[in-house]
C-alpha cells in the first residue's frame, strides 16, 4: 500500500518517480519559462536556460474489431454470502459468473451484440442476477446456478441504475431518459412507470424512500415511492488554491471554486448515508494561453492540493441532508466506488491512469555555448495504480455544511493498490476482501492478496483511440473527464479570450462535421489534438497513425437511444414545424449529421459573433442547452432571454402547444 501524490505538467519535473510512501512527497524542481534562467545544477556554470521538449508518440496503434464503448464503471456485484461475483462486460457483451472460494469462472453468458451490459444486482438468495442493458433497453435475468440467460424484459430505452426491493419482490430501474421503472423481480411486465427528471443514474432504496442520482448534475433526489420529490441534495462546491498561473499572468497560487458534476457511482453505506463518487470542475476562468514548452498546461497546473480543472471527489450525504466532501488527489476517470462495512473504508476504481509506456515531455537545459544538457522527465500525476482505498469517516472529512456553502478544498492522498490494467469496477466481499474488475485484459482479482487474477475473456479489445480518450494525458485530465461516456459533463467553462462555453458532446456523429468547437476554431482533429491535447492538457504529439486511431474510435460513437418515439403524434407535428420554411430550423440543422457545419450569428452572445452549428443528435440528453448553457430545458431555448429570438429559427409566432411539439420532435433525435 503506497500513498499517491499529485503532480502535473508545469507543477514538478522529476528525474525519478515520486516516493509514494505514506506521508512522503517529492520536492519540486522549478522549470522557468523558455529562455529564462534555470536552476543551478552541480558542476555546471550558471546561468543555464531550459525549455520543455515535447516528443512524439510513434508506437503502432491498435484497433479493436468492434470499437469498444466508452467506459461507464460500476459493472461488478458480489452475492450476500460472498460466494459469487457477477461481472458485466459492456465492451464484449458478456456477463461472467465467478466463484470466489476459490477464484474460478463458473460460466459466461453471451448477450446480443450491442446490448452493452451495465449495472448488476444479485438477489439475496444468490439465485439470480439482474443486469441492465444500456443499449438493449432491457433487463436480463441470469440464472447463477448454471450461468445462463433466464429471461429478458423491456424496461426503457436507456436503463442505468438498479435496486432490488426484497420485501416487495420488485426491481427498480432508473433510466437516462428520466423514467423510473418498477417491475416484479422474477417475472411479469412493468407495473409502474414514473417520469422524474432526465439523466438518471443510480437508484437506491432506504426504507420507504427511493434515492435517485442524476449523472451530469451530480444531484441526489429523495423520492416517495409514488415519485413525489422530498428533497434535492448536491455536493457542496469546493474552494481552494490552484498552483497554476493566474489567467491575467500576474502570479500563481490563486483561489478557485470547483463545481460538482458527473456522479459516476453512488452507493449506500451501512448507516443509510449515500456515498457519491463524482467529479468537480473549475468555475473560474481557465487560461488557455499557457505555453506547454514553458512547462505549463492550461487544463492542469498540479499542486499538492489537486490543482487540475477537473478533479475527483467523494461526497457522503447523510439521511438528514448534511454532507461531507473530500477531493481525491491524482485520480483520473474514477468510475466506481465500493463500501467495506468491516473496515469502514471505501475503494475507488480509476480507469484513467497515464499510459505507463507513453513518452513524456522532457525538460532540456542549455548552457551559454549552445550545448544541450540532459534534463528530467516531466511525470504526470502518478504513473501506476488503478485502485484507491480510503477511510472517509468523522473528522477525516470536511465539516458538515449545506450544499450552497462552498467547502474548503481538502485533498486526500489515499492508499493505492497497483494493478497492471485499467480498473473499471470494484467491490468488497462481506468479509472485507477487495475485488477489482479490469477491462483490458478482462480480469477479476483480489489485488491486496497478491494472487493471480482470473481471466474472464481472452478476446482483446485493445484500441488506441479508446485509450487516448480515457487516459490521463499528462496534466491530470483525460478527454473523457469532460466528455463523460463519450458525451459531455454539462459544465459551462469560462475560457480566457473566448468566454463562457458549454462542453460539447462527442457522441453525435462527428464525421464530416469539421471544423470543431463552438467557434469553429479547430479545423480538424489534428489541429484539435495539437492545440488541446498537447497545448492545454499536457500531452505529447501523436503520430499520424495514432491520430487516425482516435478518429476512428471517436467517429464510431453514437448518442443514446431517443427519448421519444418517432411516431409520437406531438413529435410528428414538431417535425413538420422543424422542416418548414417558415420556422427554418432545417436550413442549418440539415443532412445526416443534422448540421451544415457552417457558422452563423444567431442572436446570442456578443453581437456578430459567429458560432458553429452543432449537431442535434441526442440533444435531449444535453442539458443545459446553448453555447453558454443559458437554457435549462429545451423549452427555455425558445425563450427570448436565451435562444436568440428569430435570428435563431423563426419561432416567436409559435403558440405554446407548437413549441411543445417542437420539443417533442427534438427528443426523438
């Protein structure tokens, strides 16, 4: 067990990996701007100059036969008696049933291609497992005795979280389209269907209360069983210091506020508290002018108190609404959390550690005669360990506070257990044994027991594009940190020189929609990678073949299934309005991609500022709307205060029911 420490490009330059013993942190080596006076090295006459040299990753790319889906996490469950585990594999469309004493594969259930199995629930008797099919729109029931598919039942287009009510013999399913579905556990069709709010994630049962989380907004909704909202809780915003240049260039070490987003996984503790693993995103201005060759990374910055523009956090929300929040240093793409009642600790699966074999930027020193001197490699936040464990009880957390009162940032340097693969899910057995699932290779292991893992499939899904998208690029952030599950985090960024910009979704069918970004300032993917992945995220240059690998994977992404059926009468009427010349929506949102890839002034933002026409695929899932996020709902987009008026489609003459029809049609896309 070793302690992790935070370091990002521009924060430290280390000639050796940091000492990760508990309580030990490496001393930073200052890296002055290019052409500046560098540190005096033993045996070298001062002054010396330094610059960061950014190498090119020329390793041959891998490409999976079928592009694997984005990482979602939370695909592992252990039976109440601790004898069995069930692991869903969304990339291979299989469900594995594993015996734990000793570790052995009982059997594998092959699902339909594209089902994308997600959350898993096991009944208390250990007879059946219920698996939500994220793309299949069903719940599959697995007979654990012989590891076979027992039955399938349709629930909603986008099943996400599940919970089993043993007393009433019912299964609850939370859906990304906003539905909360209840059905008999063993057989029978849906008995209740409630529309709550879009973007539902996990569902938990606490007495007579139903607890549901929302993914991008990181909210916890407490409901009565009939769907009545009792309370809405959200992790507190966090304030703290960021060790990075100020946006105005006046210095460093400035205070930032981090807003909660992207609740990857939530689970119940023994005392009824909800443990939410989520991200936080910087609200303050982000300087995108930082020069990576001078040791800076606009999206990182580092520092021992986290320091990136996206960070991992854990919030414990107590039954009375009080909450505790702690930032987790160094964890990128932490997608699953599990609670161990025996030792009162939590484990976090991190899917985005840096690629250990990738080249790193190097600090190069030169003397007055023009000679080049060796310098240290600039390490990312930490280069090993995908599984974090911590205790988050009592005084180790921040003081209780309301969700509206910002908490002071407190970064936890957690114990980590190294494994040699990306962790996608984590669980504890009833007696406190730590179990982790990895995605490539597909494996299950007890990492604390230093024993060989159990291979769940010998089918490789290695894919360079998928890897580049999900791993820590160098400054403590991955593409998927903002583009969660290939979509977006719902955050509104304040960028220097640009202004307020809402994260755009990637899974809309990007092929042929260049240039990219709201301002159309990224001509193609190569430009975007150089300016964003290298210039802002602290990464390295990628060979053309590797860029092509990322292109292939990103262009394969598709949005979630439609929220409304295309045959819905309101949607049919809305489609007619959308396509009409009088309204004019289809003049810009045209073609298979629902965009003509041009830029226009649509009456929003600064007068005359041109914005790229975004694709409307999956638009119903992309709350809030518009480039500044000013519209909380699709209906708000048609209001004069946000949508641009008749410069953005001629809609001012429409009656309220006609706007409703337009919204219904948009939810079919």
